[in-house]
C-alpha cells in the first residue's frame, strides 16, 4: 500500500501531482512583481481635479499629514504623481496623472486633443516595447487604466463640450464620470442631475465603466449597484479636521463640515472603493484586453497598409525595426 508523503497522495494508489499549488504559485509571483494602476483625471478648468488627486492620495496613501493646505495653483501641464503602497505583502504602484482643465476659450475646438494624445502615447510606448526583438520580460505599464471625467455641477444636463470629449474618451479608455463639487448641490438636485446625466450619456451613446456587455455574471449585482450610483457625486479636500478626536478630510463652511469619506455626505468613498478595492484588476485587465488591443490592431493595420517598398528583396520597414531593436 502506498504511503502518504512527497509525491504520493494520502488517497490510496493516487499519485499527488501538485496542481493545486498553481493558484498559490501565481499569487506569490503576482505579489513579488506587484501591481501598477494608472489613473487620469480630466475635465474643465477649476472643477477640483487637482484637489481630488491629492484627496485620493491622502485618503488612500497617507494619513500622516495634518493641518490646512495652501490653495492649489491652476494646472498648466500634464503632471504624473506616483506612490508605492504595501499592504499585507501586496505591492501597488499607484500613479495619478493630473491634466490642465479645458473649456475656458471662446473656441474650444479640439481642446481634448492633448488628453487623447497622452492616452494614445502610453499605448504607443507599450506597443513599441512589445515589438522589440529583445523585449523586456515585464514591460513598464504606463497605459491609463481609468479616466475619471469631471462634470460641472450645473444641475442641468451634459454640455455639448462634455459630450464631445466623452465621445472621444470612451473609445480609448475606461471612463468613470463624476459630478465635481457636489457639495454645491442639494440632495434632491443631485438625484435629479444624476438621472439626467445617465439619460444624456445613453442618448449620446457614451459608454462608461463598468460596461454591461463585458461583465461576468458574478459581478452583475455589484456592477448594477455602481451603475445606479453613477456619476459619482464627489467632494474633494486636502484639509484635515478634528471631529470627536478623529482626523477627517473635509470641507468646512459656516453651516457645517462635509466629510469627504462619509458615504452619507457624498460618493467619494464609493468611487475610491470601486477604483481600488473592488474593480482595480478589472480596470487593468479591460484596458489591456480591449482598449490597448483596439489601438494595437489599428496601429498595426495602418502600418501594414502603408508598408514600405521591398528593397533588395527585403521589407525595408521590417529591416528598420530590426536595426532599431539592436541599438
Ligand atoms: N465646493 C467645492 N470646492 C472644491 C472642491 N474641490 C475643489 N474645490 C475648489 O475648487 C478650486 C479649484 O480646484 P482645483 O483642484 O485647482 O481645480 P482643477 O480642476 O485642478 O483646476 P485646473 O487645474 O485649473 O483645471 C479650489 O479653490 C478648490 O478648493 C469640492 O469638492 N467642492
Ligand atoms: Mg488642476
């Protein structure tokens, strides 16, 4: 009778192969390598994008700083900030890219171009690395996994500029819409505004994350709850306030304190939870599987259709690529 031990399972006569350790092997490898999550904030000028970037870092990354902060200057260039987090042995490199606001000019034609170019440049960079003959085993990932789009808290409907920008962004990235400065709306106004925006998004065929057609049945319930809450009505602040001996991020006014992370005050915590706690892996995966894949396909297709002539029996584009990869 076979003995239980290395190579032999306790069950009689069955040799233990060890495939049940595959999951653990994959987990350990992922832990060692760590995760990268890249977020982009986009919207008109002065809607609180930079404030929200700082709020996210403070609420998710550091709780050490305290006191009131200096007012933020208007953002004039694309700025990327990273932070390395380590929780329970899992390493996460969280990168948030802040963009200058747009929509201030009389003519706002093509004001979305720098943002679209930025997102595509990250895909192009990845593709270039992927196509090298001697490519890196783990290509540094700067692709935007989620684009948080700020809607002005007008209480009316989506403006034509917002529609135009969103129609371009949803084709190339996962877009999560948020109502900026939602503390300026009453609770009833918020509910009505959310409904109006959801209707506008659907009327204009704008597809925001999480997309119904790609979801697993396991995620259906959670995703439908998120969709009912979209766009997240957020409040940003980098100022800590002491309430009952606890330090809280919030915005104080004459009539009280709006707590950033209080779910009955605003949706910041719901948004943060979706981005970091529940949907990060799906945002990363869907960027690679759908948006990057679309970019890759169309880039390679257009490259193939403008293929360089054959020189001395060799495809000159291919030779150029080979030469570049040797450098
Ligand atoms: N009421 C309210 N004000 C906010 C909120 N978030 C930011 N602000 C204020 O709005 C102003 C502009 O904030 P920024 O974060 O610089 O806005 P921005 O979108 O980065 O601006 P640009 O870089 O110029 O596009 C500042 O005075 C902030 O204090 C919010 O949630 N509610
Ligand atoms: Mg800014």
